[in-house]
C-alpha cells in the first residue's frame, strides 16, 4: 500500500519549446509562490546558485523585501563555493536585509570546504512557504534557470512539505553549530 505524503499541485518548466503546454512557466510559479499574499508566516529557501544583478534576481529580492516589510520571516541557504555560486550582488543584498530586518531575515552561506559539510556542496533547490507549500526542482535563482535553461519545478503540498521544512531546519542547525565552533 502506498503512503501518500503529499500532493503535486503543479508542474512548471523553463527552456524554449520544452513542456509544449504540459507544464506551466517556472518563472511565474516561482514568483507567484513568493508573493506576500501567499505567505502568512515564513519562507525558507535553499539554492545552489543565487545570481547576478539582473531582472529575475532583482525581482526575487524585491519579493523578499516585500515579505520582510510585511513581517514575514525569511531564511535563505545558498552554496558559497567562492566561484560565483552566490554572486557579490546577492551577498551585498542579503547583508543589507540582515541589517534592516535582523529578527526576520537570516541567511547562511554553505561552504563546501567546512568541517561539517563533509566536503560536499549544497545543491538542493527548495522553497518552503508556511510549512504547507513547497517548490522543488532543478532551478537555481538566476536568469538562466528561470528563463532559458531546461529546468523543472514541482509545486507540492501535504506532509512532505513539513518534512522538507524540518530538513531545512536541520541544515540550519549544522551551519549554526559550525559558526559557533569557529
């Protein structure tokens, strides 16, 4: 007997000609999910790459700022391989948000060379909204991923989203413990 732990609410993709009407637009799904009217309490985001100063990344940060101004909590974990996976623009913007919203905005740079990472990279692309709605897929937060690359994303609900939220929290705990050990 199958154990139903969640429901797929939507399928989206990017990349010219891919999906052929079978999937929605990944950019729209991503940004619509992050709009403040769809978030009651919190958003948790994990990504390998957080891109440069362009329309898509700026729209992402604009939505994050709107959430913070609306008193929602936001946590972001991004890989930081020192090779550009987390752009300078993203780091500056996140530092600014942390100064302006110290109780509501938290970000973590995942260092693959740290002791607790076991020499692995953070490659998970995940959004959790209020522990009830999730986005999982291959897309980073970049122009290429949200517009032109061949990427896929599922919008999910149910118990699986709560489990993803707990997994995110476990990763934050690892990163927090590491910060205190150094």
